């Protein structure tokens, strides 16, 4: 059968969807990019904001309208938190909640009576990631979170922390490496809490992945700036662990952080960043900031701007706060006016752009080992245009002769110039 997969939301959802692709293929089904030709449509939904809930509903209806003959399977946080609403949506044949989603492919086959083909419906040794155009795999190492930030619905939807045993992850990563994947991103709801339920920790996991797998490049997903093991940043002495960490700050005001129920205040965050930068060469630190959290005063906002200027992030994901029913934050007083949130967001976007350009300027004199993605386009002269990422996750572009194949290769490059948010480079080896 032909299976089409759609994902909304976080990297953890991406990791789960890629796992489903492999599972479906192991059962003998084929992953397809065209939803109109699929026999089964699978949607991994999101509920992190009301906007995400709306997009999840819209995507379900859109796919059913586009291919009404296909069986429609929904999972993810929206499907779990709004199960009654989701199953009543026109076209939905099966709902798999977050607790059962590890077995989604098997449940789909069982409940929808999909017959299995006798052999994999892909080219020999082709991994599901490549049929979806990926050179980078997301490896889910844990789920759930024991903390309850006041704005977050995801921890409610995901439940308690559950860590995948290290031996299983080593086997998974080696299989990915053997299939030709060049880079993995380690993901989870609360990565710093890895091993809290298995007498292990994140340091041990990453150390063993570096020692016992052949994966060329390993990246860390989003790391809450607490619960990180002692000497965690010493792991980056191994050049296969990419020098980029995403540390969600959310606000530069301690009073706002208290209302968010965050476990890391600005002083602790400052100390963590200083230690990281002192330990890891060329480290890229990115972050999340929520603009206009309930009760955020002008003084709070100025403190956030000042703190962002002080830390100088390489990249900032900026989110304008919106109410999410079921969270404590939705009940807090002093909701910030939309016009004020919009103005503050604009301020922060300008500052973030300045810091991104500064990061690229600092990287310009260096050479970089770049992992190249698929050929993106051709220039007017017919030359091939490729995009990729440096080890510290700066976006780069190169133009080469059409006969040169760079997809999924790692080459040494030299920066020529900076154009917008991309560094133009030439391949030197």
C-alpha cells in the first residue's frame, strides 16, 4: 500500500514520523510524497498553540478533501488532547494517541485491515529518510516531561518521562549510518532529563553514541537550560558532536520567568552560556523567546532586550504569546495587548537579525565542513545550486558545475561572501 506522512510541529514529531516511515516499510508498504496517490494518509498533529490546533484541524480536512478514498490516520498532541473532536472530523478512520504512537504502523495495519506486501517496496538498502529527501535523521531518545511550565501544553499531552535504553539507540543509529545517513539530531521533550527513569543520563547516552556508532555527525536537539549533566560540554571535544546547542530562554526577565514556572533564571543562564562558550570552540547558541507573556511590563520587556544583547545569540526563534486552553498561563491576569506584542516582536526580530549577521561575519574567515542537502535548483547558466549547513549550523550555499554531485556529502569549504542569511561558499576539497 502507498502511505503518505505529514508532520506539524516540533523535531520530536519529525523523529516520530521518520520512525513510522521505517516501520511502514518494514511491514512492506511504500512511502510516497504525493498525497493524492496514497492509500493511507498519516498526520502527526501539534497542539503547542491555538494556531497549531487550528492548522492541525485544517490539514486533516484538506487531506481528506484532496484524497477522500484514502484511509486517514491522525496522531500527535492535538489528536491526544482533543480526541473527541479529532475522531469526529470528516474522514478520520483511526486515532492513535501519544501513548500508543510507537506502534502506529502496526495499529494502522491491524485496525484498517491493510494487507502487507511480501517485500519492502523501496529500492534495495534505501532508507525511508531518503525516500523523503533527507540526509539528516531525527532520533527520539525520550518522551514526556516531569516539569510544568505554565505556557506549555505539550508536557500534559506527552505524559511522564520515558527514556529509550541506550543499547536500542546505539543499534538504531548504527542502522541509520549503515543506510547512508550522515547526520542525526537527538530529540526529546526534555532531553536534559534523559535517563531519569533508567538510571542513566544524557552524558552517558551521547558518550556511548560517540564511542559505539559510526554516525559522522551528531547534533543535539533543544536542551532546556537545567538538568544538564556535569561536564556535559566536554563531550564536544569530539568533533563528531556538532558545536550547536539550542537553549530555550523564553524571557530575559526573572519576574516573567517566575510566572512561566521556568527552572532557570537569567543569572544561571548567563553562567551556563559562559561555561559552554569557554569549553566549546565556535559554539553556536540559539534560543526561544516568547513575546508578550501575561503580565510582561515595559520594564520586563526592556530587560529581555538587554539580556539578549548581552548573550548575543546566533539565532532566535521568536514566538508571540497566544492563549492555550488547558495551561495555567491562559488563566493569568494582565494579558498583553496584541498591538504591543506585535511592536515588541518587531523589535526583537531586528535585534535577532543583527546578531545572526554578526555570527556569520565572525565565521567568514574560517573554513567549514559542510553537509550538503539535495540539489535545490539551477542558476541561469545551468549550474547546480546546493544548500547545506556548517558544523555550528550556519546555512551555506554553493554553485557548482551540473555534473558535480554533492548530495549527502561532506566537503571542506571557504566563504566567498554573505548574501542575506546565507553564506556563499566554494568547495575546496
